[in-house]
C-alpha cells in the first residue's frame, strides 16, 4: 500500500504526526510512506527512516496535483484538513482519503464561551484514529525526531561552563501570548542555580541577549546561532527542559526529557501537551510539570495566540510563579 500523509505545518504539529508514520511503517511492512509538507519543514522529515519520500507544497495546486497523480497512491491520510488539503483530495478524487477531525467548533466553544466540550484525548491519539481502519494501533513508543550526524553539537561549540550539564530554556514561541515576558524570563534565570542555554529562532536573539546579559557566565544565548536540528540536539543533551507551548517542547518530548512547560493563553485541554512514550523504564512523564494560571475568566483566549494580550493585563503569564518553577527545577535536577 502506498500512503500520502499530509501535514503542512508547523514544527510541533509535524513532530506530533510521527507516531502515525512509524506505526503504519512498522505494522504494515509493505507500506510506502510519502509525506506532503511545506519546504521550510522538510528538514524535520528528511532523516526519518520511516518516510520514503517527501513532496513539497507548491504555489500552484494544479502543478502539485499533477506530480502526485504520477505516484498512484492507494490512500491519503490528511492530518491537516484545511481548504488546501480539500482541494488536493478533490483533485485526486479517485483516491480514498481519511481525514483528521480538527474539532474546530468545540475549540471555538472553549475559547469563546469557556465551556470545555473537547474529549480528554491527546492530538496524537486523534491523529492515529485516521489509520485505525487499516488495523494500525498506537505502539506507545512516543514521538520521533531524528538528528543527522552533521548537526550533532560538539563540546567545542559550547562554553566550558556548560560542559558538565545545563538546563535548556526555550524562550521563543509562535506568538507573544504564549511566551513569558522578558523580565519574567530573566527573573526565572536568576533564580535557577544551574547553567542555562536559551533556545529560540533568530527572531528571539535580541531577547536572548538581554536575558543573557544579566549573567553571561551562567546563561548562554543560543537563539539564532544554531539550526533546528542543532537546537534539537541541545535539547537532547540537556538535563531538563523549560519551555513554552511550542515546537521545541514536542521535540523535547520525543527525546523523553523532563519538561517544565509554561502555559499562557493556550491550555493543555486542546490536547497538545507533552506526549511521552509509556514504557516501564520511563518516568519522565510523571516527573514533568505543567505551569498555568487556572480559573482566569479570559483563558483560553485563542487556540493559537496573539501578538499581545487582548485585554492588556496578560495575567496568564504575568502571574506565573517563577519561585515555584525554579524550586521545581532544582528538585528535579537533584534527582
């Protein structure tokens, strides 16, 4: 059987689809897996041994469809389910398609009316429902992320102060209402008595510089200095990861790291909290923590986020207890 899996974006969402890819490939040995995504996310998949081929979303849907028709797919697994995937599935109308239910109405009810009708099911398990008709089941091995050897970080790339272990702190996120303000991040770093590496994209470098300036010996700003795979390797080598609700949080879960996740305008009830393997030897799921300000009348205000708090007070992040996060970090590091 030849499958076309579709997920265009983003980093975290694509990492969350990896159990589907692995389970199909391992449980249907003759299956061929093709994956359709955006060019900017190709590097997340190109080293995945369970993916046979990658197709790139083009500006012209008609040109893309011509390319896909030549592959003679048996099935489409649509894990994005938007207008563009509908156009592709319609154009490939002779190919049976199984689509992910995004539960957008129930998400709207939660954000607009603060009534939670969402099922208590992680998005990974909802993704896997799209392939249950093939007899594919969850192998409970968690998420996958594969780092090529060329992107592995060497000791020479890190300060000597961080060579005996460090905490990875992800300061970036797609939108500001998912991020702690700079002063809160700096406050948290000051309270943590351990070397810290700040992670984020080039857009986070200026904020990282400001935070690192408070203690250049303890805090190393890696934002914008490394590519995604290299940042993933820094996550893999960390003793513990502190992160917002963002893609690197899911990469940390793929490496079974202890994660302290800090939640702003989004909530774990959306089903995108850290997803761990459930093996007898892994206790990082139990040791990981989620920090959120519950019972705010305005939260969640969006399933994605905003550039700034719609009400101006930003209590979901301003009220975060940095003492508690730091104390929890110290207790887990000692273990």
